[in-house]
C-alpha cells in the first residue's frame, strides 16, 4: 500500500472510531493516556486491511522513540461492531510462531469477548519472518522483546475507543516468558494477565526471578503436566513467588496436556475470559 493510500485508510479508520488521529497522535499524548513508560508515534503506525474482519488487519511501525529504533510488524483485531470503549489485550506468540499464526488465532477468540487485540513479531519468530525488525536481541524474555511488547501496548493508544485502563496481556511458551517479563518491567500497565506454558527460571529465555518479584498484576497461569518443552516446574516456581508476595493469581494444571494442546484449549480460554471479567478487564 502506497503512503498516500495508507494515510487515506487511517483517516477512514479514524472517522469510524478505530484509529486515533489529530493531536492525540503525538508521543506525549499517547504516553499521557496510560501508565506505561513506552510512547507511541501514531503517525508511524501504518495499518493495512480491516481490523473488524475475521482475518484482522496487519500493521507496521517505524519510528525512533526515546533513542530506540523500532521496526515492527504485527496484527490488529477490533470487535466487528460498536465504537467502544473496548478493553485491549497484547497477545504474544511462542518460538517459531508469528502474529499471523498463533496470535491471530487467539485474537479471534478474544475479539469475540469485546477486546481489541494487538500482537507484534518477536525475535523468536523464524528468522526469515523477523528479518529487519528491531530492536533485535535474544529470544524469549529479552530486553528487545519486552521493548517490542511494550510498544505494542502503547500502540493501543493509537486505536480509537480503547480504554487504556482495561488492558490485559496473554502469551504462550516464549510468549508467556515475554508476558511475565513485561509485567515485571512495567507493573502498572495491565489490569490482568494470563499465559500458557510459561514461568520462571535462571536460564536465558524464561521470565527472570527478579522480574517476577516485581509483578503485581492479577495473573492466571495454565500449564499441562505432560509438557516436555517447558517444564511445569517453571510455572510452579512463578506460582511460589507470586504466593510469597501476596499477588492475586491462579496456577491451573491440566492432566495429560502437552505443550501444544494447552495453547488453544477451550477450557483454558473460558477460564481466561472469566479471569478478565473478575479483574475488571471485561
């Protein structure tokens, strides 16, 4: 899509109440709209397609913010009817996944709950898919991926009708590691959170113990006891940290579930929806 066409498209979305326009697009205004330390230059947020359809829209973001260069891409889903205010969710994919795969599948469920869903590409996507994206760094709960996730969260300020006081975060596997690290890095950014097959370890990719100690967000954890990719022990360690710190949370263990089965399980999604309702997202 040519630049002029992107501008006309965003203008049309602004008229429909989907994408913010005008003075609210400045980084300062985006920052003031919510507690995150991240800012968004809404003029650099280019959306292609209709986020109200079942396939959603794709987006790119090219901007240098607070000295950090961002070259991001992702997907956006908006409820098919209404102008909001909508709750929002940042969805984070796992190793080898992309926003067009795992994140879009989860978003299609969550948009039906009345959530605006945004997802970005992480460094643990296939190299060919993530080529040229920035900031770059290691997989999982790396600084680069937390920056990407925080930027996706801040871009919700560029989507019209999103209540930035009712945001959630959800991820699977390496995306769950990103989610935990994000919650510990920006403790005030989300009303509630959830993940599947994540947790804490001292290894290179998982949520770090020091970050887990900073989490205050009501957090629902889901893990299969037959998971041979991410051991249940990692979520049990996170459960112990949250318990010791008096953080509202649940650890739900699924008998016989392996790593893949938990990712899209209907019972898990039903419990996540109820968690978001209980804690004021929905």
